[in-house]
DNA sequence: CTGAAAGCGCTTACAG
DNA sequence: CTGAAAGCGCTTACAG
């Protein structure tokens, strides 16, 4: 196994000090142009790659960012992560991705591991109702940005969709069908996005003169199968026409399956909306009416926000760290296609 | 900013040496049970988290694995990554995910960055035809596993689908329709999987007594849009009935869109197969006939293979490193649904 | 502009 | 069984 080239090897090869080589490579002003060029040329020639572990250790800070989400293979988070990765990459940061699967204990364990890795920051989608992670990050003094959900509306720094508005737009749209029933297949009730969607749904019903009935809302749907099963149960007790709004496209696809199985037609018998605009579904029949969420942009925005946080921290002294929470709330877009 | 607890703080707190604390925490045999318990209890009490950066630096090895794929938001890779992450996580490793977007230069740059991070190993899907990354990894002496593609059939360590067999099964299935034309919307021609699929396609044609015509194969399809456009072009020059096999479900969905737009029916006018079995599509009409690829298992297998490589390296002396390349070739499964 | 020296927090070979 | 000391490869405050 051949030895890796170190700063010391460069210094010896050129007959200068380690300090000088380090300064040249780090673009320190305090060095003559000639020397610098000499050193940089030589470093390139021998393909010197600085040991980032040593560097991070010495500087007591890494260029590593922890990304803790429920599941990287969920198309929603997959897009968010892509946005994050691309943005961080440009700024010289690297992403450590961890899947919590909505498991609070796992999430807490991950935060500890990230602390041990001395990550520069964390981008987190907190597991349903988990306040502890946020506390830990604060305790550890790790800058963080929440994405897609928040814990404390006014205190966290986060990037979310305007969920209240998204649900409001969807429900208003469905109200126009004039059916008296708009079912809502919602997500886990402990999550801010689900709570805000419920609020938007209620607001729309109220405005349209529909009464809110709690048994029209199904909580805790997380995937296609939940959508399918919930829809089946609804169809057993209710005769179309009616409307259905779904927390996600995933759930919507499951629900559509149940509806078609019973021989009903969309949007004629059941008018249905999804949420998220998962790319592949725009090519699929019946083309799903949904809410377009800027997943990539949410990723990009959370990465940019975190970088901003990190940089402001560099510049400020300990005293004057301004605890400015920032909230980015993205506009949803109603994409009307064929299912409503 | 409060100071982080170090080994030294534990030592001082307990009135023992740093060495002893380190031994206790690392489960060194060379320490009394009583001392060890004392130290472990205290460490837990003050919530001591070892500094992995310092540790990695000292040991000249990290628990970091680089994952370099084209795009983490591609549902195929998303599942593979999930399998990798879960497996590595159990073994105490962490994943640094990087998207190369089939860009050779970017991929090479990433390998360099991973070298700088001193990763323990790399799991790589090499960009189309890129032999350089593999060379670099060898030069840098970084253990690696290729996933979903290989560069040198006999020399690399990799986990792939049996692509030849997958295409063979699909084409045989389509041959049974007795149409004389089986189009093949293939991927980038520089990639081993695309080459092997072509071989399987040819084998099936030959066995079924169909002649191979190169103009029935469209190379370079990567996404829905390519599938859609290619299918449109085929429909302009060819009248159904005929068959189409697609390199991916993505491409298949695009192709279906084009077919339906022209008013043709599946499988009556056009019998079509995808490949990958992207989960969400099993709920969608017409339900796509496809090849089931064990994406999660491919991820798990590549992670396990890499860990095996890392551990064997630990145990062996420099002399006796056995350069055993391992190739895992996974069985494809033909899932016949509604499009053929 | 250049360089000697300290030190980041661990692990490990070694002495007792 | 315990601990003193060296050292992993850098950066940085400081002296010249």
C-alpha cells in the first residue's frame, strides 16, 4: 500500500516549510506569488489531495451536513435530497443521509451520531411529533434547518409548503363539484403539515357553506396501501358521487385503485386530488389532479438557508449571534388534470 | 458555546488517566471490570460522545462510505440507496451520497473528494463508459463495489441484475404474441446493463426464429420523455400490432403515453414491457408488465459485499491480501400484468 | 514574506 | 492492570 502524499512531503520535495505550503494551498495572502505558484504547480503535479480529516480535526469543524429524513426512497424526499445535495456540493459540503422511518428513537440516535461526526449542520424532517431532536440540536449547538415540517412555528428555522393554503385550494376546487361530501385522507396527526392541511380543509368547507364532520377525515394514512384500504372502507358506507382529497399522490394512487375496482369513474363518480405532483404520475392515466410542491426548490432552499446560518456563525463573535429564525413557506400550485 | 466533553474531562473527573478511559470505552480487555463500569457509568451520565473526527484521524480510517450514483431521486437508485443506508447503518458506517448525473468529470471529481475524506470504501454506479473512476479507486487503494453496472466483467467486484436474462425473458414473452416486430427502447450504449440486455434480446429473437434488425433498437433512452418521443417516431413509421420492450419503467410510461395518444390499445395493438418494477406503478392503470429487479436487495448486497471487503482487509497483512473479485448477479423476475 | 512550534482529541505501543 | 508519551496531518498565532 503506497503512502499518501502529505503536506510534509510537498515541503520536503520543494525545500520549504510546511507552513508555507499550507499557506499556498489555502490561498493565504501572506505569501509571495512566485512561491505560491511553485507550490501549487508541484501539488498538482504529484496529485496532492489534502487530508480533510486532519483538516477538520484541527479546525474543529467539518464540511459535513447530516440529512435526517424518514425515507430517501420516498419520491418526495428523494427530490428534496437531490436539491440539497446539489446545492451543498457546489459549496463544498457533503451529505450524510440517514433514514429515520418516522422512528423517534432512531432519529435521536442519528442526531447523536451526527454530533460525534462533528457535522457543520443538519437538515431534518422530524419524525411525527418529535420535539427531542430539535432540543438536542440546540443543546449540541448544531445549526439546523427543518424541512417539510416544523415543530415550533415561530421558533424554528424551516422550509415548508404552505400546507394550509394547499389544502384550502384543493378543497375549494372540490367544493365546486357541489357534492356534499369531501373526504380527506390525511397523514399522521402529529405532524405540522397534516395539522395545517386540516386547517385549510376546514377553512374551505366553511367558506363554501359545507359543514365539517370529523368522520370524513381519515388520519394516519402514509402510503398507497393505506389509501387503498381507507378508500375501500369509505366506499362500503358511502355512495358516490363524492369527493376525496389525499395528503399525498401515494395515497391518491391507492385510493384510485379502490375506486376503479368498484367500477366507479373519475372524476364523474368520485372527484379526487392528490398532493406533491410526483413526476412519473403526470404520464399515467387517469392523469392525477394534484398540488405541485416545489420539492427540488425546497431542498435547495433548505441547503441555502443552512449555509447562510453557517456563514453568519463564522463571522459573528459569540456575543452577537443573532438568533434570527427564518421561515420559508413555499407557494403550492393546483394542477388540474383528469381526476377532478 | 459550551465546551464539548472530551476524554480528558472524563479522566480528570474520575481521577484516572486518559489511556484508561479510552480503554474502558473501547472495550479493551486490559482493564479491571470495576474501573470499566465506573468509567462507562460516568461517561453515560455526562452524555459523553466520542469525537469521531479525532478518532478517524488517529486511526487513519473512517467509517464513512461514499455512494456515487447518477441521481438519488431516480426511483431505482432511491431504493438501492435505501438498502445500502440501512445495511451500513447497522454496521456503524455512514453514507455520503453524491449525484454524478452520468457526468464523467463530476464523477472523477467526487472520487477525489472521497479520497480527501478518507472514506473506508465506495459504492459506485460508474457513469456511462467511465473506466477512469475505477482506475482512480484502485490507485487510491479504496475498496469499492460497483452496483447495477460493471466496467470489467471479470475484474470488478459488483452487484448487478442478470440483464441478459432479464431481456431474454422479456423478449421471449413478447415473441409469444407472434407479431414480427419487437422494438427495443434501450439505454445508453456504453453501459454494461444496456449491452447485456441487447444480447439477451438478440438471443431471444434468434431462438424464436425472428431476425434481428438494428433499426428496431433505439439507443440512448434515459427518461419518460425519451420513451415518449421514441415511441412517437416509431408509430409514425410502423403500424401496430407490434411489441415494445423498454429498458426501464420510466421509458415504458413515456411510451405508453405516446401509444394511447394515438388511440392504440395495450396489449391488443401494442404489447409492451418495462423493467425495474417501480413500486408506485403496480397501482396504476394499465398495470405495467415489467421485470422485477430486487433494488433493495441489490443495495443491501452491495453494502454487505463492501463491508466484507473492509473487514478482510483489516485482518490480512499486506502480503496476503487476496484479490478476490466477487460478482453477485441477481435473478430477474418477469411480472406479467396488463400491458402484455 | 517565511518558518518553528503548538495543539486539535483521540489510540496505541510500551514501561512499570 | 494502569498510565506517560508519541503521533496521526493539518492550521494558526507568533517570532523573525
